[in-house]
């Protein structure tokens, strides 16, 4: 059967129009159609150029596609340039062989129509891609959260999420890496590490950057070991020659999707990997923590404490308990530490169940001021009742240190209650950074000037340094129970020697030493042997409610054991 030129043309048009209904422009049928058209109309090469803006066209920053080329095209048959409504520039050029051949008006008209359709089509597809680039990447070219959500959505529809592994990572010490090799090189390291992840994870998963040095992603269980190796630490290059490396490792929170798994929302996965990620970050070494349901319970507990705290404060559910400090030589009550107890719904909540939580968002500061206020009220009342009052120490979380008005705040509370300054002692713990150390020094010196006592709490735990007692004028060193040898018979051990010399040193520079957590008579012997005589511990008393403590205060002397 022989077709007329018009029929062939209409056939081409129909195939074209059908193609425009499919979304896949890179589709083979498009290439076949293009080849058919070009061969029929004796076209050697078709080139389309796409520039997202006119400025990019001037700068020649665009994309050029050559969808058909038989290698013989030299002469331009014609050229279209048009600007879309979104101000993108599309240019199409048709090349033919320079062999004297001619085209009829009818043919040129047909070509014109078809290529306009094709270019319109190209421009639409390119715009969609540009939008994708904007929508699914951040400004540095990393995939963004939307890309993650889209991935989950598609994988969910295809029913292949079950058994996959999702993660959140926070690179370890990246601020230090930036400081060491410069921020610019730090960026290169980030890119390269990201590429390594993408390469290992491949097409079946995705990695996206949340911002800074934080990434999340999802991958197939089969590559788990390889991905985990990257989390645990790998050298990453930051020069072109692959000669300069830094080691990159990550704190990773991982959630293994159950199989089968139906996606509720990306937020559900986010919650879990962030929770596990936060737990991983608390470890000093890079760590991979797998989410389990206990974490969820812990999170709920944190939330509950945080929401109930304000209410408890308002209702005065927090009570001050006083734990006596006793002088071993005279067996007299020397002082007390104020410790917090939360009475809620008929139960007593111990401080370790809520104080670390209140420290997360600085709520602790309000509790500490509340405690100080209540202690001051008690002392004022005792003084007014003519009791022989002892000094009371109050704990201040290190979270206060950044508060420039801390000193004023403390003094305001003490003075408002009209309490002589020497009845109050403030307990602070050691700090971890230089900045905090400066703040700590400022606060302690300020209190000192006001005649308020100061104590280092939990000395010997954590980060004790000699600077702490050399550079800051404390009155009291409270030595943690774990630092105290258990028995005299341990005399020759390192524990014993350290204890002995630290005590001697502290006393030599005029610090009062209080030993915390003394429970047994054996410990008392160790203390006597080392000339330390002020003791706070269950051996004498647990933290006591006010009436019990008042009884102790009035009796003053503890009977012999
Ligand atoms: P801390 O300041 O080191 O207080 C001493 C802790 O040791 C108290 O625990 C006390 O009950 C316990 N203790 C005392 N003697 C013994 C003993 O012989 N054996 C044992 N095993 N433990 C003993 P508590 O009351 O549970 O308080 C725990 C921590 O909570 C305190 O440690 C302190 O860091 C914090 N805390 C308590 N109340 C407050 C507060 O009002 N504000 C702040 N910021 N922290 C507080
Ligand atoms: Mg304390
Ligand atoms: Mg302590």
C-alpha cells in the first residue's frame, strides 16, 4: 500500500500527539518516531537547546540535547527560538546534508508544525525537571526532605518498604573538622562522604541532607554492612589528587522497617530515627543505635515530665528534703543539703527521674530558684523560732551558668527572705568547657564577695581537674562517694593514695571537705584515717522531710555508733 505525503505526515502527527500523552519523554518510541521523521524528510541532525532564563542563554548556561544525528548534517535548514511563559528559552535547530537537495513548501510547512509540537513538548519536560531540581534538592545540590518523602511514597505504593533500613546520622566532631581543614574543605568532605553513601546505597535507596552535617536515608538490607562501615568511620578525601584525607564517622540512629510495612507518614520514621540518633549522640564514640520501643516509652516519659512540671511547680508539689552533714569528731550537725522530692499523685518521684529531663530545656533553673526560695523561707522561720540553725547547701544546675544575671537572681532570693548570707551554700558541679569555666569562676567569685558559701559538688566524678580548685576560690569540696575507698585494708591501692592526697591537698589550701554517700562504719574508719571529718550519708541520715530534720537540728548531737 502506498501512502501519500499527506497521509504519512498525518501518521507522524498522530504518533506525536499520542506521545505527548505519555509522560516519558526519554521513551524509546520517541526516538524511533524522531528517526522516522528525520529520515523521511531527509534531515541529518536535530538539536534542542534549553535555557531556564534568557540570562542563562546569554551566558550559554543551558542544556543541549541531540536527539537524532546521522553524522552528515552541516547546513542549517531552519531554526526556532521561542520563550515560554515561564521565561525559559527553547531553541531547536534542524541540520541537513549540504548536497543541493531542496524541500517543497508543503514539506517545510509540515516540518514546521511537527517541530513546534516537539519543542513545546521538550520545553514542558525540561521545565518539569527544573522544578524537580528546585523542589527536591537544596541549594548545595543535595537531595532534600521532599525527595525523601517522595521516595517513601513511591516505595510504599510499590510495596517494597518492608525490611528496608532507615537512618539519621550526625557526623562526629564535624565542627572540629571544619576548624582543622577550613570550612571550604569541610564542604568538600561532606560532598564526598555523601557520594560514598549514595554509591553504596545505590538506586534502591536514597540519602538526603537535612542540613549542616546531618543526613537521613533509607536503603536495602543487603548493603547494611557496607553502610554501617561508612558510619563507623572512613577516610574521606578533600583534594583532587586523593592525597589529603580526614576520617569521618557518624552518630547513627537506625530504624529497621518491619516486614511487611505500611507507611503511615514520613514523620513516623523520622521520630524513630531521630530518637535513636539522639541516643547515639550521647555516646562519646561514634555509635550506631537501633531504635526499639523502649526509646519511645522514654520519650513519652520525658514529654510527660516536661508537661507536668509547670503544673507541679504552681501547686508546690516539690518539697525540700534536708540531708544532714555531720562532724565526725564532735558528732554534731554541721549543715545540710537541700534535695528535691516531687510529690505527684500520691507518689514521691526521686530527683534522678526528673532532674536530667528538666535539664534538657533549662526548666531546671526555675526549680532551683524555687528550691532556694523554699530553703530561705525555712531558714528564716527557724531563725525566727530561735533555733540553732545550720548552713544549708542548695544545688544549682550547670545550666544556670550561661545566665548573666544568675548572681543577682540568687542574691535577690536570699535578701528577699531576709536570710543572713552565711547560712546559704551554693553547690555547683564541674564544667566541661573553657567558656563555662570562666562563667563558673565569675559566679563563684561573686557569691564569695557576698559572703555566700560555695561548694564543688561530686568532685572526683566526670571531669575533675586541678584547675578547678586552683583557679576558683571555693569554700567546700564535696567528694563523690565513688572516690572514697571502701575499706582501710585497701591502703596501698591507687584509690586509697589518690583519696589521701587529694584530701590533704584540698585541706592544705583551705577547702572544707565533705564526703558524700557514706554508708558503712568501714568508710568512717577510712575517713578518720585521712583526717576528713564532715560526712553526709545514709550512715547518719537519709534526706529528711522538714519535721524530721528540725528534730535533728534541735538535738544537734548524734549518739555514738
Ligand atoms: P547530689 O547533689 O550529689 O546529692 C547527693 C545525692 O546522694 C542525693 O541523691 C542523696 O540522697 C544521695 N545520697 C546521700 N547519701 C547517700 C548514701 O549514703 N548512699 C547513697 N547511695 N546515696 C546517698 P538524690 O536526693 O537522689 O539526688 C540526686 C541528685 O539530684 C543530686 O545529687 C543532685 O545532683 C540532683 N538534685 C537533687 N535536688 C536537686 C535540686 O534541687 N536542684 C538540682 N539542680 N539538682 C538536684
Ligand atoms: Mg549536691
Ligand atoms: Mg553530690
